[in-house]
């Protein structure tokens, strides 16, 4: 099928389009996600909401991570949070809160591994080394517990990017 034979408006076409054949002809690949996929992870979303999730996933596409179920779930959670349980709603932590938790963890780590130094008093080079060492040691722990460390790193980077994209960031 040539490009000139492609329908201009797919909603008015009664024939099926062989998208895989078109991609093969152009020596391309593609992975297709549909709104039903979104509703598998978030059944309470309607078709329009699921479509917004897919559009947002595409807008934020990072080739290092691709699109997978976790990304769809994360974006759906961000755009359409689940209703709060009857036990009470929780306040979403800020990135400032998250940074403080990390600093607290790093302070415990550096107290044991960097001669009692505290992150607030370390020079930038030592602080970078301590951060890298802590991340590495967390991966050792994850490996010991039989987690896929590569997947954890990718998932962490994805969560970080999503959390950075949320406003405001104190």
C-alpha cells in the first residue's frame, strides 16, 4: 500500500489497515497500545480518560525506558488518582520531602562509611561519591533479595522523571 492510499480519517474507513504490513514495507517496527490496555491496569477509567493516558505516555516517551505496563500505570495514577480509601486520604509528598528522606538515609550511611561525615558538611566530590556508593549498596541489597536490579534502576529513573514533572517542586 502506498502512502497516497492511506486513509486521511480512519474513523470513516470501513476496511482494516494492515499497520504491520505498512511498517514492514517501510522497514520499521512498532508496538501498539490501545485504551483497553490502559483499562487493564485502571478498569475504572473510561475510554476518553484511557486515551488521555496513552497520549501522555507518548508525549513523555523516553527511548531508554520505552512503554510498558509500569509506565502506563504510573501515568494513569498521576492523571487520574484512585479515590481515597474511607480510612482517610493521604497527602502526596513533595519532592522536597523525598529529598529530605534521601538525605536522612544518606546521613545514616555516611555515618557508617565516611567516618561520621554528614551530607551537609561534605564537599561536593565526597558527597557525589557517597551518593553513588549508597545507590550501589542498595543494588547489592536488591540483588541479595533476588530483585532484577536493571529493572529497579529503570523504574527508579522513570519515577524520578514523573515526580520531577509534577508541580510545584519546593
